[in-house]
C-alpha cells in the first residue's frame, strides 16, 4: 500500500481496464438497470465535480441520511473523489440521534432520501449552524410539503452543477487524497451519544482486502451480490466496496421492500447479504406456505433430510433422500432467494444451528459477515 493510495483508485482502474463489465445493477422504477464499471466511474466523477462546484472543500464532511440504495455507494465514492469525508446516518434514526451525529461530526452537508427526512432535519437545522447544503435523492415524498415540486433530485442537480468544473480540477482533487486521509466517520451502536470513530482510506482499504480474502471465491467478476442491510452497517458497507474492487456485480435493496421475493427473482443474486432474522423469517414462511398447501409432512421430511445432509451426515440413505428432495422440494426453496443463490452473509444474532444446517442442506451456505478490524 502506497502513501497516495485511496479508495477511488480502483474505480478508475476498473473503468480503464474492464469498462464493459457490469459493475452495479441499480433499481429504478421497479426495474433493474445495468451500470458498467465505465459508467459508474463517470457518474462518480461527474458527481464529484458537482460537489466541488457547490463549494465543498477537502476535508468537509457530508452526512448520508438514506437507506439501502445505489445512490448511497455513488455518493460515498464521489465524496472521496472530491476529498470529502462521509458520515453515515441510520435512515430510521431517532431525531435525537440524527442531531447528535450531525452536531458531533460537524457535517456541513446532508444528503437525505425523501421529504420525511427533510422535515426531520428542518426541525433541528437552526441548532446546526455548520450545515450549508442539503440535497434530496427522491422528490416524490408524501409529506404534503408545498416546496416538493421545487426540489431537484440530488444526483441530477449536482451533475448539472459540476459541468462548470474541469476534468483536470476534479482529477487534482482526487489525486490529492492519500492513504492517511480520513475517509469516513462512523458511530458504532450503543448509548445515546455514541463516540465517533474516524477511519482513513488506508484503514478501510485494509478491511476491504481482508473481506475479499475472507469471502473468496464469492467475490469475483461474474458473480452478483445483493445487499439488504443499511449502509450504516460498516461490515455491509465494506463488503459493497469490496464488490466494486473485485467487479462483483453489486445491487442494493431495502429489506422491507414490498414483494421482496419478486425482486430477488428478478435480480437473482449469487450471494445475499441480509440480517439473520430475514433467513429465520423466510424459513418460517416456507413452512407455513407448505402447511397451507397441505404439504407440511413433505416439507418437514425434506427439511429434516436437508439438516442431516447439511450437518455432514451423508450415508447412502441420506444421500438418496436428499437427491429426491433436491428434485421435488429444494428448488422451490431456493427460488425464494432468486434461484441462483449459493451463500448468504448475515449480521445480527446467529441462526439456530438446525436452521443453518437446513440452508446448507438445500445448497445455501450461511456465513457471518466478516467483522471490520478497524472499529
């Protein structure tokens, strides 16, 4: 690792060497749109130019107050390209927590998701004199705010604004960022006023590389990974960055999305990143659905075989039963995850060992997200 290495270097390198590779798939209007590594790098660059044009300086802090979505990762890399630091905020944070993070971090800009977030910020902004810029990702909120139609989507607004900044100026800002430059502030959960942790580009890079090693061979070009965890979860965020580095096709989706099964069926992830509670819920839902269809006995028998097989008991009898269930029952269970999923990376409380063995038995390995070493 050199002194001038930063998190944005690989974005540019991938665009130059593998520009046609699908780096990200973003959800838009109910569809999934492919974004090549070249397109992603261009969007990061244009958004960074917008931040520079707006007046943000190296070292300025930008709070990202939004849920799991493509624009979160886009703003992360754009802010770093502009020499700024990002401050993740839980999209469901209580107002008191939001105010504490914004005040303690000294954030001068906020990227929020919708008009509800804007209204929450409006009630406290008089107590936050550092904030000079507020950008909103969505403009179709339902708060009844009369100014809603006057708000331009953040990405489009900043991209247009950045047209006045030369490419050379933007590249100079990006190249001035080094290994020891602070990249982000994080607030580990716990307590009303959690203490902030400042992480440099070098520290995050070390965690990204450790994650790539720990998750091999799941992270590689040609695989796809769908993140359902909020980016405020540092391990999930590092994994997203690792996808950019390895050219693993990355997608983002809030866990509370309506018709989650349909979305999984369209995206068809190879790897799913979710809270362990979701896996428990999917297991219970499959059992209830089988009972409603009068197939509870068949499901329970197939689940028992899966648990045996996943637990390593593979006698001839178990293998024969597993082969039958793998033809009749397990494909329907795997379809719940999109049909191509071979692994899930989870956060939260560990799964019951029997449920973990069940998933392994149907062909989906359950692993805990690698813990960041820097926090």
